[in-house]
C-alpha cells in the first residue's frame, strides 16, 4: 500500500482488509493489468441503492417522480467527479503516461468511474454497512442542501418554450474534439433568435449545459 493510497483510506475513513481491491479500483485500463471497470459496475449499483435509501428516509412525503429527480442529480457524473476531487482520488490514480498527458486525472468520466469503483471495492471488502458508512459523509451535505426538486435543464427549457409557443429547442452538434477516451463535445441550442453553446465530456452533458445557459439568458430578459 503506497502512502497515497493510505492517504485516500484516511479521507474515506475506511481501512481495507484487502488493499489489492483499492489498488485495482484506482487502476485505469491504460495502465495495464487488472483495472477498475468490474468494480465500477458493482459500485454504480451500490451507490444507487444507498442514495435511494437515504432519499426515501429523508423525504417520506415525496412522490416517486420527485425522488427519482433527486436521485438522478446525485448519481450523475458531474456530482461524482466533484466527490472525486473532494477526496483527491487523482493523487492515487494509476494511469499510463499517455493518459496522464491527455489530462486523464482531470477527466470527469474517469473521476466519476473511479469513485464508483472505490465504492465497489469497499462493498466487496466490507459489505453493505461499510459502503454505507463511507458514502453517507460524502453525500450528506449534498442531500441536505438540495432543498428543491432538481430540474433537468433540457426539460425546463422545453417547458419554457412550449408555454410561450416558441417551438421546440433545436440542438446542433458544433464539434467533437479530443481522443476517443477523452472526447469533448460542443453543442449549440437555439430558441427563436436566441442561441447558446456549451462544451461537455459527452453530447448529452454539452446539451444540458447549453440548455441551462440559454434558459438563464431568456429568463434574465423577461
């Protein structure tokens, strides 16, 4: 166990009985050998259940639809990448030199995947209770400060335009740059004579960011 991985254990407040699990969870495919992908698969499911359990308990009067919106906001890549930065996963990542040079340590998709992989590793190592103990402190503030039901930006923009008979927003892929493992998409969205553009690690993320920006622009002009 390296000092960096020991530091991550301290930030997680969890000590692995099998430190190899943590090593695998932090190993990108580019580094060779066993990598995080299987643990990520498992961690994604564990995370989803922990978040669902927390929301179900904290919001006993909310509908399934509203709970789902909160859940989606908490398990999306952007949120998990923020948690990854909070616990400084990048300091313990194992990437190839080429991946490092391509900015892999700051890649939102890799950061979020490794958070899920670490959760999966904790679950394999210590079970449900251990995974929950690790996750609750990381999620607690995010959950408790989410006072209103999150609105999906694309849905909100469409509702805005339909209410004003402006037609449907038109999304256009402006460009796709970067290598296959770390693409960068730029998308524009137009409503009437108003247009906004944004960039993201996926086409969907870029569309959401563009919709959010355009919604801000049109609402500000009301």
